C-alpha cells in the first residue's frame, strides 16, 4: 500500500509541474473508437474555471466554467435581437446591461434543453476564444444568464477535443491576454 501511495504522489507532482495529459489511445475502455478524432493529439490540462478572452467582442476577460454537463458553449447576452436583411442575418446583443451593442452574423440556431428539461431555440454566433495561451474558432449560443453564477460556460463538445479538466483546480493558465485588468487609483 505504501508503494502505491508513493507512486500516486509522484504522478500528482508530475502533473503539477506539467499539466499536459498523455495522448489518448484510439479506443475507449469499452472498445468503441473515439468520435471526434482527439486520439492523435495531446489534451491540455485546465481547471474547472479559467480566465478566457473573446477579442472580437472587445470585452474584458471572462471567468468561464468548464461544464461537462452542457453540450454547447453559452455566453451571457442581454437584449438579444435578430435583425434580418437581404445580405445576412445579424444578432444584436449586449454583454452587460449597460454595455455597448454588439452586432455579429447569425451562424445558426440551436435547440437547447436546460437543467429543468425545457427546450428553447438559441441564436449561435462564431467567434475566437483565447484560453490556455491558444486561440480557437468556436460556436457560442447566446442566452440571458444574468441570474446564473457563471456568465460563460464551455460545453463538452468543444472541451473533449482539446482539454482535460482538473476538477480540483482553477485558473491554471492565467496570462496577460486573459487576466482581468486591475486599475489602481492613487
């Protein structure tokens, strides 16, 4: 038992210094193959919450929750309007109640079931996400999450292709691009 405990400590110490997980095998324990092709690259270890940036929306960095219970990514948006024209359909929204209006092309509509079992159709936009020092092109559902604790959630459809989530840690990858700016007044 002592040997096993020492091995566990060595593995945990190794992961603390290098939060990258070994490449996944092409088969799951059940013998079924992976569906998204994530078996050929390494997954980056991230915490259950991380500071992220969405530069195209020109907002402050957001503290995003990694939500493996959710399938899709959802960003808080208020006053959501869909504006149709001959050229393209746009979504207009605010990231905060007193924030500037943001206009983005509508990418799709997504049927989403919430934790209460209610289904709604949500507008989807495409944007760039900065997380763990890398940029990703992602789809994001827009929904008023003002009553929720986390204004931005990343769902398992995106997470499973790129990351392994450490449930006991948060903000593993802070960097200058995604840390909130603190202004000191003297």
